[in-house]
């Protein structure tokens, strides 16, 4: 099995060394490079072609959010997993908007970090219920300039998208729609393809931008 190629991006060498030790102990993960700032992260993503970029938020020269935005805009298939020592409330909205596929605090346990990398590398998004809530709260005041068109989606695909936006997993969506999980995966793939989206994170933002769902009152 080809190992998952990981690029470490953090301005603290000690932090990068710690992450490398954790990841090098896993046979299915390979650290292919390290970047000490956002500019270097963008450059190494282009040259090393990692599968996953572990991206710190606060870095000199170019912060992690801006670096993520540049990586996604370049068309790189690399998935970005945002890491920070700060509370997600401050950064999650910007990170998701920039195109990040996941968000973690640095105090996660080693196994949680490893699992997160595997989830993101598999093409899924690491968007837990708590992060979904924080993201959706921001939509109440977020300006919408070009809402996506959902006209091409079938009724079942619209229902699937709505439940994705509520933070449900494939298994939970299957239970809600009374279909198999395989069918849900097919619907999710179809939604992403038709709307030109990278992952479930972008699907959440698309659903709210289009007005398919709205933040609950009182959030």
C-alpha cells in the first residue's frame, strides 16, 4: 500500500519534530517535507505533491489561512488539515472558506491526529458537529455574493445535501432517509460532482450560501 504523503507546516521546529515522530511510527504515513512559514508551505506543496498538508494557522510571512487559500487556488489535489493551539471559534470559518478539509487543535491525542490525516486523505472532511455549529453560526452575518445553483440536484440529492449541512454522517443520513449507506455515498458523490465541490466541508458552505438551510434561531 502506498503511504499517505504528509507535509508538515509550522514555524516551531520542536512542534514539527513532534509531529514527525508520531507520523513516522505509522507504516501508512510518510512525512515528505517540512515548512516553517506559509510561503514555504505553498512552494513545497507544489514541488513535493503531498496528499495531506498539516497547516498551522499562525506563521510568519504568510499565515496558514492565506497559504491554504493559495494551495487550493493553484488546483493542487493536496488536502489541508488546519492545526492550531487557539480555539476554533476564531479561525474555523476562515479556514473552511479558504478550502481546508479539516480542523484540529494541537492538543489532540496522537491517534486522533493520525486518524484525522487518514480521513482527510481518503477524500472525506474532518468536520465534527461542534465545528459545524461554529461554522453555521457565522452564516447569520456572512455576506453572500454568488450563491450556488442547486437546480441540477434531484430531490434526494437535495435532501442529502441538507443533512450534510446539519453535520450528519453517512450512516445517520442513511437512517434518516431509510436507504443504505452505499446509496448515501452515491448521493454525496453526485452532489459534490454536480456542484463542483471538493468535499463535505464545501458542501456545507454551499448549502448555506444557497439558502437551502439556515442557522437555527438562537444560535
